[in-house]
């Protein structure tokens, strides 16, 4: 259990929000204690706090391989399992198996990467509790998790000095 | 906020910058012909190969190889291979212009110069006319369908190929006019070179009206190049492969050859651009960004090539009509290694090799892939024609001999010679294209990051 | 780009109005399409009761209106994702206003297309035999048949398009969650999957969007390729062509791009989105239509030419039919699919006019529906052993009209739940696009997007 305070600063414009984030990063708050909230994505590096690694590409490749195996099993495996002889034609033939394997590869890869992305998107702990409907109306939120009161006060000062539209606090434990 | 205040701040700084000025350096400080060095020996070698190939074809081939269709067949497919990849280079350049690719400026001139290979093609075309007659006998025996049903296809061939090259020449010349004007202005007055460029610059002054006309003409020519390229490759695809395949008149050859030509053109563009940057000592000519984008383009074209090839194969395999399947199957079973080389070269290597960023963005990686692509395409030309002829002739007649290999080498020498000669007169990178690129893009800070901001290009026919 | 909130609020208000407010026009559309759908459903029930011979299909024309509809709707379904995916891949900044409505077009058209393989079965009620689950029937789906490849491909494309569509919707559902109360709030809370708009979420969304973009392109190409192989794998003269696969894909893209023009015009008018769907969007999509049209004609002509060139009587029969009894189809195709686009699309003034583009879109779709008739009927009418003809019955026509009703019904219904212009993509555009004064002109600038992959 982490007893801390979340301070959320809401900004109307990008530049002050970026300055606030940079100041907090320079104070070495740690990226896990910072959260940026916005209604639209920004180009890479413009307003970024999160440094978590993503495995989307690896999962795509793994799921694609699984899909190929599934497709071969479906087209060739089941044909061998439930053999139906058709006048001179092979029980298992290459090109149709390849086509079904390709389709299954795409299906499993796309589904796998989608669900992996949903999994990686999850916000945990204190981050999951931060919410302000004004984010949807275009405000940019910079949230920082502070373990001490002085850190929280410092964060509030940074936000106010940069003309944040609003600064809120949310005390309490994060599970 | 996006910093948008510095576009076109100091145009003269851009034009006088080292990067832009270096594009003209190879011509401006071009020394007299030196009889030493890599370039000299390359030129010498290519010239020898060209002359040797010419001698072989005209003085030995015609008298001694009259009844050997294999000789003519190999010579023909060698020429068609080079024809398709050079036209493909010009088409790639045109497509990049049409798509306003911001990375195209370094590569346009290098690719457009390939159209000058057309001069060699026109010289060889008469030989093509005669050679077809020699190959005619291969298909006519033992089958009811003749090889070429329509007598006039030679005319269509010449028109289509000629138009495609002509369009390429016009695009090359038009887009070089501002560069010729710059050379005219920078070279010492009254020197022979300056006199030459004064003539071909056609009183270019850089007036607004001249730029507008140039842009409009460029737009029209880009469409002309693409349409004539497609027509040329289509006619070649229909004319040769469609007719020469007995009972398997596959309707996919035209688009297959068009895509193959684009793929080959792209591969050759990568190779030539790399060679040019080394030879002209312009290390910034081609950067990892260019290789990256060329590699991605190659993935797409490789996939489309395989798609068309797979459609061709599957339709024959599934239909299982004996004559059709025999021909398709023959390609693979009679020449399994070559079939594998073709598929690996044109599909496996460019598609899967380019998926790795490290390979795609390195000159060595992309050039190696390009060489594999070109080998695959050359083998494709062989595989698409030989299985048709093979049952009628002993295989020994269809295996390349020293003479036919020399012919291929001669044609390759022609290609290299084209660039060596052209580089003495055309700036290898478009001077005004570079200026345009540098002035249209600059770095800006946004938030805590820096981003590249670009002026949006209007459509090519609008100024 | 200073204060972003006012612009954001305006965008939210304009683009969620269609979802949050229900006008009388919406109800009229809904009821109209519902009625047409009900009529089509009734005709289908009639077919269930009376058997498949209520259609005009007779030997050798065992494929008629149902398969024509299937191919047509599968084609329309292609372009939505094509426009969205390919324009994302090419970093075309103007795509932002139209991606959502075209992805929705795909989903709806695909749901309609997916019904037709069931409709055209002799015993529709055993369609589930296509599903590969262990059973005691002594039968198993035959994966060597192109029809099974079709079923697989449709399923894969349906799942892929829905995932592609849904992943882009999550942030917009979050906006709707924050702007609604009551049952809507509950619904959007569930759909938004606890989306907060954190940089972590945006990074993952961009990542999955990039991967889906790249992978869905081969999926949609393979879908219509396999639809083409339904015909190409046969040995029926006129169908047994290696070019059928890319030809079908091009035809699908052509009809789909035309449908995109229609949807853009109607949605813009219905929801008053004149500020968001600009003349330049019509201009750009019209250029895509023109390019694809030329490509389609190239494949069509290549197919016809290679059959004519063989001088083989069996190959040439469909052309004989085409210039004979089915001349009306050829004329319709030539007029609506070639002449109308040719005389309108080269002119910028017409390209930037929404109503002119609506007419072109409708014209292209009429042509492509006719093209499906040309592909299916003449070849089937004159096969190896039998000669025949195909005349659609009132049931055929009603099912066809019912399909349009179903599409309209689904699209109208979905427009009540999802914003038809992507809120977050449009706001992203506001961040990365600007206008700069250069000399005496205002020139648009844009931030170069990161390459995908």
C-alpha cells in the first residue's frame, strides 16, 4: 500500500504543460510517479512521461506463428483427422492449406495484438484513479504522485507558477 | 507552439549552402579526362564489353547463329530485362513526384537518367525485329496456335517502348533546365562549358512565369511517364509471354511485368544512388532515411509481385486443365532451382529482408537485397519463356553460352556507360530540387520535443 | 496553438451532436430503412418457406442475384478500411475527417455481405455446417474449396475491421462517457474501457493502430482476392482467368471509393459537418476514385483482351453474350463507370462540389453493380455443356433492395451511438497542422509524422 498524494495540474495550452512536465522530470520524480493526460496524442517526445516497454511487435509475431499453426491444423490436420476421399484428389493439398494458414495467421495476429494493447494500456494503482472530465474538453493534465507533503506543495507551486488553470489534490492510499 | 516563422527566411543561404552547391560541383570542377582511377577503368571496361557484344551479335551471331533460336532468345530477354528495369527507374521517379514524397529530391535525377538507356534500345531494336523471326520457329511446330498471332505487334512494341523512353527524356530535360541555368551562371564566362549550358538552358531566368510553366509541364510529364510506362510494360507482357505460352494465355502477365519492372527499377535506383554518392563523393546524397523509404516501398512491391505470381500459379494448379498445368508445372519441376531463385530474389529477400530496420536502413543491406531482386527478375524472364520452348528444342540450345553471357554483359556495360557519360553533363542531384527540399522543411520545437515541420506541397500541376 | 480548450470544446460539441441529439430526420431515415429492411426480410422468409426456386436461378445460372449482391457488398466494404489504412500509412493529413465514417461503412457493408452466402444457400438453415466443430454428421468443411476460403476470409476481415474500428473509437467513447449521464453514461463507460487519455494509453493506441494499419491491408486484399477466386478457380470459360483476383480487388476498391463519396456527402449534409468535411476532402477522394477507376479499366480491358486474343471459342463466349443479349449491361457499365467519371473528375470545380461527387459516387456504384452482373451471368449462361439465361424475379430484386435497406438501417443506427468523425484524430490534426505566411500567401504546414514500423 502506498500512502501518497496525487497532485493534478490542468493546463489550457501545450507549452506550459510541457514546461511543468520538464521541471518535474528534472527534479527526478521518476517516470512512474508522473502521468500526462490529454484528449489527443502528441508527436513523439513532445509531452511524454511514460517510459514503459511495449511488446506489441513481439506479440504480433508470436501470434502470427500461432495462427499459422492453427491454420495448418484446421486445413490439413482436420482433413487428416476426418479423412474424406474425393476421386483422385489429395486429402491434404498445399495451396489451400497455405491460404487458410495465411488467414488464420492474420486473424490470430490481429486479435492478439489488439488484446495485448488493451492489456498494456491498463493504468495501475494511483494512475487508475486520476480522472477529470475537463481532459475530454481539451485540457492537458499533468499528474504527479508525491510521497511527502513537501513534494506535493512543490508540485502545486510548479503548476501555479506556470499558470495552470486548476490544481487539485487527491489524498489517500492507492491499492 | 509550432515555430513556423522561419520558412524562406534566407533563400540565398539555402542556395549557397554547401549541400546545395555540392550538387553542381561534379560538373563545375570536372577535370579533363584522366587516364587513371576507378572511373576511367570502369568506363574502359564497359566500352570494351559494349563493343565486344556488338561484334558478337552483328558479325558472328547473324552468320553463325541463324538457326540457333537459343542465342536470340537469350539476347532478347537480356535486352528486355534492361529495358524493363530502366523504364522502371523512370516510373519510380515519376511516382515519387506524384506522391509528393518529401525524400524524393535526392533520387529523382539519378532515376531519370536511366531513360537515356533508351538510346541504346533504339539502336538494338532493329536486331529485335530480326531476332523475333528466329524465335518464331520455336513455337510454331507441333501446335495449332502460332507464337505471334497478330502481325502488327512489332509496331505496338516500338511505339509503346519508344513513347515511354521519349517521355522519360522529356521529363529529364525539363527538370534539368533550372540546373543548366545555374551552371550557365556559375561557370566562367565564355568557356566552352558555359557556352554549352547557355544553349541548353534555353534562356532560363527563374522568372515566376517560367517556374509556373515548368511545374505544369512537370505535372503533365509525370502523368505521361506513368501512363506510357504502364503501356510499354503491358505491351511487352502481352506481346511476348502471352503469345509464347501455348494454351495458357494468362491475363495477368501485363500487370505482373509492370510491377516487376517497378520492383527492378526501385532496386536499381538504390544501387545506382549508392554508387553515385560514392563516385561523386557526396556522402549525404543518400541517407538512412532514403534507404528506409526505398526499403518500405520494396516490401510493398515485392508483396504485389508475389501476389500476381501466386494468382497465376494457383489458377492453373486449381483448374488442373492438362495443357495449362503442364506449362505452369514445367516451370517449377524442370527448373526447380531457378524457380526458387526467382521467388527468393523477388519476394522472400525484399519482403522479409526489408522488415528488419537494421538491414533496411543500411546501404550494404539494401544494396544486397537490390542485387537479389535483380537476379530474381532476370531469372523470371528466362522462366517465363523457356518452358514454352523447351519441349520443342534440346535443352542445350536454351542454356546460356559464352556468347549470350557476353551479350548480357555488353548490355550491362551500356547501362553503366550511360551513367558515366550522363554524369559529365547532368548534375547527379537536382540543384533546384535540393534547394526546394531544404527550404520546405525545418526543425521546430513543440512542447518538450523537436519535430520536422514541412510545407504542404500543392498538387503537382498547381503552382 | 495556444489555448486548446475552446477549440476542443467546439469540436466535441459539433461532432457529438449527432449522437446526443435525435432529430426528426434521423427518425424518418431510421423508419424508412427499417421498412425497406422489413420488406427484404419478408422476402427472405418467403424464400425459406417456398424454396430457392423463387429466385430466377436455373441451370446453368446457379449463381444470380444473391452472389452478385455478395460480391458487390464485399467490394463496398473494402474501401472504408482502404481509405483509412492506406491514408494513415501514407501520412495523408486530410484523412482525419473521414476515417471514422469510412470504417463504419466497412463494418456495415461487411455485415450485409456476410448474409448473402447464407441467403444463397439452398438450405439456409444449415449454414452452421460451415463452422469447423466436431460433429456426428460424417461431414467436415472442405477447406480445399474456394467457398470455404471465402467464409474464412470474410470472418477474418469482419473481426479485423471491427477491431480496427473499435480501437479508434475508444478515446471518443471516453469523451461521450464524460459528456453523458444515465444509461448512455453506463454504456460509454463500458465501451471506453476506463480510458483516461494518458500518454501510456496513447502510445499503445498508436502502436496497435500502426500494426493494425499495416496488417489489415493484406487482409482486405486477400478477402476480395478470395472472392475473385470463387470464380477464378473454376474452369468455366470466362471465369478461369488468372487476372480475376486483382481485377476483383480493383473493382471492389472502385465501388467502395464511390460509396465513400456518397457517404461523405450524405453525412456532411445530415449532420451539418461543413466545417469538418471540406471541398478538399471531396477533391482528394475523387482523385483516388479516378486513379482506381483507371486501374480497374486496365484490368477489365486486360481480361477482355486476353480472351479475345486467344480466339478460342470457349474463352470468347462471354464476350459474345456481352456484345449480344447483355449489351444493356455493357452500355450501363461504360456510361456510368467510364464516361461519367471521365467527364466529371478531371475538373476541380466538380471534384470539390459535394453534390457532384454524390452523383459520381452513385454512378460508379451503379456501374460496379452492373459489372458484377457482367462477371456472373454471361459466363454462367454459356458454360461447357449447357446454355441458359438468367432473369431475376421479384424476390431477387426485393432481396437486393432489402440489402440496401439493411445497410442504411445499420448505418443510421450506428450513427446514433458513435461520432462519424473521429474527435481525437481531428484534434490531433489541430495540433500538427498550421498555416504560415510566406511572402504574400498563406501556406499550410504540417508536422512530419513518425514512420510506421
